[in-house]
C-alpha cells in the first residue's frame, strides 16, 4: 500500500514540475507576451549576403535589408491561405517583422498582425454599425488576455504558423528551442 502511495506522490510531483515549465499560452511558434501574440523562431545563419538576398527576393520580407541595417519593417498586404478560416482571417493582413542577427544564428519575430481592410459589422440598438477593427489579438484573446482556445482560433494560429514556417524554413535551418 505504501508503495502505491509513494508511486502516486512521485507521479503527481512529476506532472506538477513539468507543468510549471511549459508555456501554456504557446501555440506553435506563437507566444503570448504582454497580451500580444508574437511569432518567433530561431535559425542557423550561413552566409549573411545570401540571407540578405533571400529576404529581398521574398515578397513577405522584401522590406528587410539586413546589410543596410534595416532589420524591421511592416509587411505589405498578404492573404492567409487556408480552408475554413473565419471571415476576418480571409481578409488581407499586415504584420510587423523584425530580424535579430547574432553570431551564427538569427531570430525572426512577427507581431502586430492586423487586418486593415476588414470591416466588422456591429449592431447597437438594432442599428447596423461598421468599424475597422483588426488586430489579431482582438479575435483570439479573451478579456483576461489569455488565448481563447476554440477550434477556429487554433486553426487561425496554426495557419499563420505554417505560413510563416513555409517562408523562413526554406531560407535556413531552424534551431530547435
């Protein structure tokens, strides 16, 4: 009997210890930082000239010029390609993108994803009102700042995650964090 209790206590302690170190608000490469969704991923840096050319030639990163110290920019409008997206996510989006270069690695950060052309309909006292709303956080986060883990929200975040990985994983070898 005491062996079962000891095993149960050890198992419970292990589960609690692991839970403390996992970021419950992380989905894919998205983390929640100060009530903002931030996508970050680290990569191996090979030839910096080659990376600069790849960034210039990719429409999503063409505003970055790391050799000219232009290491952050706002992207042009892009469309998220996926099936069964909510209406706001079917609209064009913009994002703030930054690259931080270290000795032999670099980190891509994408945040402030907005849908500037999406017009949301609201009803107030039976009268339809439209407003330009558009930060991804407005649709994904709960009032307390945590991620609202509905299937639709998880699908949107996973679609963005896959889209961003498709762009950057072709440029360099990802580093497992």
